[in-house]
C-alpha cells in the first residue's frame, strides 16, 4: 500500500525504488567524474544547496549536531553576487545569518571573480569568522554564467574550505560531450546540486544532491536513529535504509521520473536533448542579429538569451539622456500586449544598472525554428508602435 504511493525511507518499504535511486545517483556522479560518493534526491535545488551548507558545517564542526550554535564560532559562506537566492535563504534558515554570506563580485558576464573571492575570505578571517563553504554557480539564473571552477577549487583547497557547486541549472550540460567543458573542474567539488527537471526535462520535481564523500557523512549529519524504523539488527544490509540521510521521513520517489525517461530515450537521447537546446539558442541569436531592432546584453554562454527590443521611436537615439529610461519601459509594454493577446508568455526584468530586458530560455525539444521565427516576429509586431511618454 505504501509503495503504491511512491514513498521511500526503508528498504523493506520500497526495495526497488531504493536500488533505483542508488543506480541513478551513481550515474550522475559518474558524469561529474567521481568514482564513488553519496547523495540523495531532495525537493528542489534550493534544498540541495541547504543540504550542502548543513553537511559542510557538520564536517567541520560535528559537535554542532548536539551542542547547536552556542558552541560555534562565527561561520562564513561565500558565493557570487549572481548566486541563487537559496544560498542566503539557507543561511537564514540554519541560523548562520544573512550577514555572514559574503557576496563575491562577478564580472560583466556574471562569473565569480576568483581574486575577489580570495579577498573576501581574507576579510572574513580578519574579522574572526571561520570560512567553511564556498558555493560556486554553474549556470546562473539570469545570464546562465558558469563560475571558473578550477580557480575557485584552488582557493578552496588552499584554505581548506568545502566547495559546493550549484549546478541545478547548468549541470545537465555534463551529459553532452560537446558542451560539458562548461563545467571543467566540477570533479574537484565536495558537493553538487543538479536538477534533471530543468534542461533534461524530467518531471518536476527531480533534484539530486551529490557528494564526493562516501563515509556516511550525509547520514551522520542527519540521522535521528528512530528505533521504530531503522533497526540495526535487520536481516539485510541496513545501508539500504536511506531515510536517515534525509531531513524528511517519507520521501517521494523522484528518481523514478529520471529513471523512466532515461530508459525511454537513453543516454544518447539525453545528450541530443541538451545539444538541441544549444542549437536552438544559436539559431535564435542569429535570427535576432539579422534585425536592427534587437540588442543582446551579451553573447550567451548557455541557453539563457537576454536581449532588448529597440522600437523605431528609440533607434538612433542611444546618446540621448532619456534613452535608457525609455528603453526600460519597452519590455513591460510588450509583455502586457502579449498577455492580452494570448500569443506568448516571456519574462522580463532589470538587473543591476541594466534596464528591463527579456530573458528567453529555449530547452523544450518541441520548439521548432518556426516557433522561434514567430517569437522574433511577434516581439516586433507588439512593440513596433511604442512611443516614449
């Protein structure tokens, strides 16, 4: 009855799903470049990043599980200013405090600057803080940027700091022989977050937290040893009772979604899905470059395409004092029209000093060149008569 609901916490409740999860996690770790390790499927990339924070802290100060924060020094986390918001949310949730998350400057493409990371670590140490975690990003939310992992790994190794890579978005490039170089150096990480429900299009939710450590660190950190579930004198190997690795008790069998898809289309099919997303992105960018009305914020490194549409009323006026103020009104103007017309739905945002721009991500295997052509044409149709106030 319980297994029919797709729940797992002990081997006897869901033996097939326990083994399935073990196999899938092993395959994902192999893409990273780890021969061994550990991991667990958990509810989303945000939770994976929080798991990393908790495990890294426990690794450095295992007594925190019993004594709590009272006996701990001030702990410091380091991440890019382009990081996912779950890093600061995790620091708040786990009692570290958002003031102890050091946001490291990123370059114009949104990549963490290693020299700035080292400066922040030194600054934190000078204030008496203990650096314990660097959370690098492989595929930032806005620009799709990949932090320079080899250089960051060198710094973490030099200072003895846990390196976590938030590859929730960009991790799926690992399955592509053509594009996996974007994540060069990820094998040096201590932990990785990877969401197959993003680019690989597994059913939501399907998120893996992966560890290089294979010494039961994950279980030691989280285990409560409930005697009514996790008896140590069972007739089978109790390492298959994976429930104590988790913050939850019963978990949904999220690995099943990826396993089924993997069996259906194979590793080659997953790779083709990734490669096609990159090819669609390149076609989209090339089509925009043919028209004077589009301007890219930057050449995309991944499949995030950030751009402005410049209507006829603003073209050639880039030097005017109110150009950028007026350009910032164009995306909301077009978005309102597309929603009322019901033709498309695409998001816009401002970012730092950059006024509102569109951010389009092309990952669906159902998107055709005809769809892309329609998208470009529709943006033009909806915005061509914009007039500044």
